[in-house]
C-alpha cells in the first residue's frame, strides 16, 4: 500500500511542478513581447504623454529610437556597498542603443567605492541620510530618494547586481511598457547567471520566487498577483507619486511585493515576466553566507503573499522531491525489481522536470541539479530558519543591517 500511496504523492508533485510554472512569458524577443497576453495589458493611458511605435520590427528597421519616439526615462539604482557589482550594470547601460535617459545612483550609506564608480560612469549620485531605527527599510528609502530627484516621465528601478544582456534591452523593455500604455507596473525577474558551485543552490529558490507570484499557472487571471519582481521595475512617475510609491510601503521588508500590491489597491495593472534574453543578475557572489542571509530575508516574508492554492502546489512539488528518494530507498530495501524500476523512473522524471524549470530561471550547474535531494534539504533548512527569524525573532540580517520585520 505504501508504494501506491507514494506514487500518488509523486504524481501530484510532478503535476504541480508543471502547473505552477505553466507559462513564463519574456520580452527577450520581439515576437514574444508582441504575442504574450501580459504584454498587451490595457490600462489608463492618461498619464502617458507619448506613445511608442506599434510595430517593433519597423522601429528596428529605422534604427534606435530617439527622444521623439520615447517618453523621458530616469533609471534609478539603489546601491549599498556595490563596488563589485555596479560596474557590470553601468557598462551594460553605456552600450544601449537608446541612450537618452537620466541615470541616478542612490548611495545608501556605502562604505566602499560605490559612489566614486558611479560618478566616473557619469551618473548623478545621491547619498541617503542615515536611517533612524524603526523608520524606513534601506532599499525603499533609497528608491524614494532617487524618485524625488528624477525628471523622467517613466521610472526604471534596477538592482545594482543586474545587467542588461543586449544593446537593445532597454528599448525592448520600454516597448513592452508602451504596450501597457505606459501605466501600471512592469517587472522582470532577471535570468540568474552563476559562476561558482554554491550559487547553484539558489535554483529551487528562483523557481519558487517566480511560481509564488501566482501569475504563471493556467489560471493566472483568477489569482491576484503577489506583487512585483524587485530587481527590475518600470512604472509611470505620475502614478508612482499618486499612489505614494515607496513612501507608502516604507516599512516593508519585501518592497517589491508590497509595491505591486499597492498598485493593485489603486486599480493599476501589475505585469510580471521572465527577463531571460533581456536582463540577468548574479546573486550573492560574495560567498555562501550572503546567499543564506539573502534568502532568509526573502522567504519567511514572501511566503505569506502567495495564493494558498499556488502555495499548496509548491509544497506538493517540494514534497515530491523527498518522496521520490524515499520510494527508491524503500524499493531497494524490499528488493522488488519492478518497484526498483518504477521508483528509479520517478526519480528520473522529477530530476528532468527540476532541470527544465531551473534552466528557465538561470544557468545552474547540472551536477547540483542532478543531486536534487541536497537542494531540497538546503531549501527546507533555510526556509525553516527564515520562518524562525521572521516570525519568532522578528529580525533579519542583510548588508550589515539588522532589519525589523
């Protein structure tokens, strides 16, 4: 009986793994940007004073867009001790075929060369005031500070660890937002580029971050989005200040989720997409400790924003990873050739699904993905630790700061 029960659990898990990321649209190509339902969202156009060309291919034939074609844009980069990451983003911005944008780097009390690197790249650098205990969360305050100084009609918030992949990435991003009539929130989850082996232990987390947005199941229109992706957010300046922007969510640890929810409360569209082919990032290159702290900060808080049905699918999928291994071990102990073959097949199917979903979100090391039980153990330990830190101690550590949650 236990064998059949385990098979049922595994079948549900594999089905859940397929449904929770059923469709993952990306503006990385012109065709994808034009055809995806999310990019064709229509909301109030009253705040967009200029429109984009309706035909991307025509725009490409005519060469890079000019100021006459596109609304004015301000790019805001909140940065705290980012001297190792920021240069990659700045160099990718420097080669964009759309260049008429205002660039603001908000130095969030950095203790390294972040500010000087930004100035050397031609950015306007603003240093934030020192935060008082219990007032703002650092990143939200940095974003708000940058927005107050911005002159652009559209605002693009980029994390310092991101990088635009192609010379036309910025233009494509603006084109997708233009098809939203320049209204609401467009956010992209960057493609995760990894270099060191330990970084691939972020694979499951990346999958769950995307699945947990509630927007990529077959029933995405029935579930309210959990918010927005934080590393890359484009919005309209007028709407931003009308809703209160980051000032209205000053105490939120997960400012990206809170900002998306804020816009939804104001009846504004939130659209999330994969950034594959357009924008990437490398998370936590400083070492395993930064990876652990970063995901600890994120998961205990973010889990409450996921729809219960989607959350159930995620839990079922994670449980399936343990069940496949347990079934294989039990089959080997029983010595039944038939069940050994069946359980081995379930391990293979689950492994292939994990590799497929993980590679949609980042270039994670295949060896680490094949050894997926280690991924699941690490995820479970970190998730439980995150819940303890956020729900019991009500504090997390990040970038040298203790953040109250």
